C-alpha cells in the first residue's frame, strides 16, 4: 500500500490525519508543502487548493475524512 500525506507545519487537520494513520498502523510518506513548493504544485495538479491531501494507492482524499480514509485503506 502506498500512502502519501501532503501537509504543512502547524496544520491541525494534517496532524489529525497523520495521527489517524499511525493509530491504524499505516506507514505513510509526509510531503511538507511548507518547505517544498513542488509538493504544493502537486496538490494543485490534483485539483485541490489546500492541505491535507492524502493519497492512497493513487486515490486522493482532501481534508480530514476518517470514514473515507478507512474505506480507501481497506480496498483490496
């Protein structure tokens, strides 16, 4: 499973998404849009204007949506 979280420092929703993933034992890559402008461009290319954006196996979820994250994480 490939999981990427686009986030910024001090973003409450971003931290909650990362906590949710850790609590569910999911390994993920963090792409800090605050320190790397290219990551923010990737978010915009996906059609989103802000973070957090979580990409699970190529499917993007914007914001804090635990039910949707859970659904995407358990797809087979």
